[in-house]
């Protein structure tokens, strides 16, 4: 091991200015044994650095190499595993734990002892040694202890201690040694002789020194006397110092007392300051001024100044009651008394405010009711803006009541709802009664009745009770309504219109006026209801401090009723939905009669004229759309949406009724059909609907109805045409589809473009069929003759050889042609014109169109005959008795003569 130590020192550590102090042969625990050396080293230069170096033999085995090094200051723990038994295993705890197995326990103990001594000498941070025998942990000798030069107390070899004890010679010592060596010539060549000479000289000097001491005995005695005197003086001084110390001790006690007193005074001042802060806190936050107390107890709740004073006082009271008390405040008697006072003030003011607002509700109700009968026959609803304006002055007080006395707040809200329900129910019922009478066309008589009779005995109420009943809807008894409806004219049409009588209805100025009046009345009803509901909902939200915005999220800003912007606490976010529902419930209760009255009015309008559903659908859709833009969740939007469903159902029922009436139409067998009434009715319906639905939101509903109606018209036109006996089927189809095509072309309804093309196609086809069937074979024998000619050609006979056939020679052809002179042809055409004139109706005016088509067909047949003559009888000179020009004159003269 010594040889290895010297080799490591020479090859590895000396080049790095390091000294090897201890070495141990180890291998890693639990793995395949690969031996290496752990070395404890120090640097030769200061400051001294202590390291643990891992050295491993190279793979070739001819030299050692440095593999890893750790600073000793990074070592936190040395674990020897067992302090009592010999165990070669030990652990070194650096940043990670390294487990080693030494080749021998002695080497392990020597290495651990060296580490401990180096730690004691050089490191401030001491390493923890665990399971190490106490004998290995010996204290290092202190610097001031005298150590004999012959003793070796070094660490694993005394070189380290010798290095620490060595002191260099100063300049003077060096000069003395040099002077001595210069005197002795052999000082360098014979060191032993020089040392003996120095020893002899030292003995001579010691003897001279002893003699000098013995010669100075007298001086020594004098010195001893002086020392005794000095000791006496020292005792004297010590006595004085003791007395001074006693005096200073008393002063110290007094100063301690003064310091203790000052400390107590400082503590007292600190406590007094804290007590003053607590008192000021309670006074500032829990003291309600006399003015506020007086306002809460006696404040005038009917004047603006009194209301403002009560608002300020209630806010101050809430601040005092909601102040966050510090620990221990609630145990103070004064605080308890003040809180009791606040509770009494809160309860008394809440009762006084509740009673006053109840009285305000009743008082305002009487004032409002007194104005209801001023203009009872006018189709307007009373405005409640003054009532809302007066009540909104109490909005902040209602908010205070909501936050402090929830039961009284809810009781007030129920009282307000009950009161307003009765008021609005009475106003809305009277309003709809006037609307129904005006719809029935007796507005002038109603005004006279209202002007001459008291309200309770008004004939209006007696005449319109049949429209309500217990449920507010139309009942089976409509005698009074019928009297009102027929009083203006005996020629008024029935209450349910249809496409069958649409033509007659459109010609009546009375019907146009009725529809215009109905449209205006219905629009006025909706226009009056809309601001009424919106104003009431806005008032309820502001007065009762209920949030309407369901999308209000945590931390968002909300506007108060007075315009003040505040941040809504996160804890209140969960209540926004319930408050919104509360607004809706209050509105449903207050205006519970609106939906019922609207349905009743809609039923009346539909009973008067089923086409009124078109007006109602457009108007109601527009108002629903407007209400949803203002607030999709408002009561008005919801209610109008529900009523819109009823209107749409009536509209669909109207369309279904027209289709059903088309299917049930019966045509007389003895009379000419002409234009079917539901065809002209569809034209009038489309014109009316286009005027009503111009720029309407529910245009899609009308387009769907158009599709249903036009398909029903097409199907039923074909049905009637098939059942017609007096009028040919082609005439019925031609005339009615021509009218449908003209209607659709003039109205330009985009969704019916395909039907327009289909109607044109059907009209053209049946016109051609009718012309062909009606014209038939005006030159019958000539037709039969040429049919035979075409048959021979079809059998394979060449056209130029047909004249050689016995039955179709030139003489036979001349005989047939002579039977049809121009006079006979004209006579036959005149009879045909009369026949066509009987078939066609005057309304559609298609006679000239049909006659012109027959002329074209006749000319086509004429040209066909001429072509056959030219091809089958070439060079014969055979021609018809009349020319095309003659035919044109025949057709023209016949048309002019009729």
C-alpha cells in the first residue's frame, strides 16, 4: 500500500500541487467488484482545499488515472455502518449517496479518521459521522499547546502537522546565522564540529548568565520590595474599586427601575393608543346622527325632501348595521345597546315605510280609476307614467327594504301586484270591448251610448258580454254580435269568407272598408299594448330592484335605477335568474287578461272575416319581432309569441278551409262552366295577400300557403273539367289555366314561378287540343280521299303512281274537290264559330285567340292537301276551289260579323 501511495503521489497529485494524506482500496457495494482507490488530499497552496479523489487503474494496468473528485465541504454525512463490529462497508453522502466496501476494516477506519481530522481542521460546516467508533474521532491538538519535537501527532503521517508548525526565519535571524557561519570556516564543510562549537559557546553563555544573576541578588531584593509595595497599592486600589462598584451597583438598580418604569409607560401609551383607535372606530362606524334617527322615526315620506332624508338615513343605518366588527366588539355592552337601537330603528322604519307605500298604492289607484271614464269610447289605454314617476322616488327605499326586511318587501310586491291586476284587468277589458265593437262596425252608436249612459249601465257592456263569457272567449251565442254586424247594410256578406265568393266580395266597397278598419283597429290594439307592457316591466324592474339581464356575469357592471354604475358582487350572480323569473311572474299576474283578451279579439276577427287572419299574422309577427329585439325574455315578447301561435293556427285553418271549399265545389250540369270561382278567388286572394305581406317578416308562411292553394286550384280545375258535361274539358282547362297564368305573370310571385310555367303549358296544350278537336275535318270527303292516298303510299306505292289507282285517279279527285266550293266552306266555318262561341266564356275573352288558332290549323290542312296533289298528281292542273287568301277572308269576315 505504501508503494501505491508513493506512486499516486508522484504520478497524479504532485503535478496538481496536491498532497496525499490517506488512501483506501474500495469497490462499489452490491456490484461486480471493480477495485479503485479513494484518496484524501489537500492542496499545497493556500487557501487549503480538501478533496476526496477517486483513482482507478487503467484498463491496460500500467498506470493510474484520476476518475472523479468531490470537495470535502460538499460531504454531509459519513456512515460507517457499525461502530462496534468490524465492517468494511461505509457510505459517503455527497449530492448522492456513494456506498463502498473497503479491502480491510483497518484501511476504512484510517480513512474515516483522516476525514474527521481534516473536517475538524479546515471546515466550518461539520460533517456528521454516523456509526463511527469514538476512538477514531480524536480531538486535534490546539495551536497553543506545546508539542515536543520528537512526538509525532500528525494525520496519517506527520508531514501535515510539521508543515503547519514550521516557521520561516526572519531577516535578522538569517543575518545572524550568516555572520556566525562566516566566523567559522568549517561551518558548512563540517556541520558536526560547528554544532559542537555552538554548544560549547552556549554553555559558556549560560554560565555567564547564571553568574550575572547571582551578582544581582541585591537588585533582586530591592525589586522584591518594590513588588510588595506595588501589591499593597494594588490592594488599596482594589478596595476603592470595590466601593465604586457598590456605588455603581446601586446606580444600576436605580437605572433598571427607571427603565422598567419607562417600559411600563410605553406599554400604557401603546394600549391607550389602541384603545383610542377602537373607540374612534366604533364612534365613526356605529354612531348614527340624531338627524338620521329623527328622519327614520318621523321623516315625511310624502315630500321629496323627506324621502331624500329617509333614503340617506336608511343608507347610514345599513352601513352601521353591516359594519365588520373586530374580535371582542360584540361583547361590549355599548355595542350591544347600539345594535339593539339599530334593530329597533330598522323595524319601526320598515313598518312605517310599508304602511305608507300601501297607502300610496291605494291612493294612486283611486286617482287613476277616476280618469278611466273620461274617454271610454276611444281605443286607447290609460297611461300610468305619473303613477310610475311618483313611485320611483321610493325605489332606493324599496331596495333598502329588500336587503333588510325581505318579508315586508315581498308583501309590498304582492300588494302592488294585486292592486295593479285589478286596475289593468278593468282597463284592458274596457279597451278590448271598445275594439270589438269598432270591429263590428257600430263605433258611432257606441260613442253615443257612452256619452248618454252611465258606465255601469252602458249598452256597450250588455252588447259585448256575449263575446266574453267566463273564460273571456267567444261563445256559441252570437246574436248581439250579428245584430251589430248587419246593422250597417243588408247586403253585407256572411261572417266566413271563402275563395268561392271572393270575386263578389272584392267588388264591394264595404268589404274593403271593413278590412281596412279591422287592420287599423288591430294595429292600434297592439300599438297600445306594447308600450303599456314595456313601461310596466321597466317600472317593476327599477322599483323592486330586480335584474332583467340573465346574461349578467360575475364582476360585470350593472346600471342602477338612478343611473349609478356599480359592480355586482359575485355572490349575487346566482340570484339573477330567480329575479328575472320574479319579474316574469309579476307581469304574468298583472297582465293575466291580455292573452285571453287577445285570443278573444282574434277569434272575433276570424269569425267576421277569415281573411283577417292574414292581417293579424303580419301585424302580430311584426310586433313579436320588435319585442324580441327590445328584450327576448320580456313578458310582452312571450305573450305575443303565444298569441302568434294562435294567429298562425287560424291562418292555416283559413287556408285549409279554402282548399276544402275548392274540393266541395259543385258545377251545374245544364250551364256553361267558364271561369271557376275559386280561380278568380285565388287571384283576389293573391292580390290581397301581396298587399298585406309586402316586406313582412312571415313571408315564408304565405309562400307555403301559396303552394298549397295553387296545387289545390290545379287539381280541382282538372276535377271540374273531367266532370263537366256542358262545356268541353279542354275549354275548362284552357280558360282557367290561361287565367291562372295571367294572374301569376302579373303578380310575379317568385315561389310560384314553376306553377306559372306549368299553367302556361297546360293552357297551350289544351288550346291546341280544343282547336284540333273542334275544327276536326271541315273538308270531310276530301280528308277521307287523301287518307286513302297516304295509305297507298304507306303500303309502298310510289307517289307519282297513285293516280293510276282506280279509286284515286284524277277524275275521283276532281269529283271530291267540286263538293267543296268556297261558299260551302265559309258556311261550315260560320257554324264552327257559333259553336266555339257557345263553349267559351266572356270573362276570359279567348274567342279570337281560339279562332285565330283554328285559322292556322285550317291553313295547315289546306297546305297539306296541296302538297299531296302536287306530289301525287303532277302536271294534272288540279287545284282547290278556294285559295288561302279566300280562307283568310272567310275567317276575318266571320269574326267581324259576330
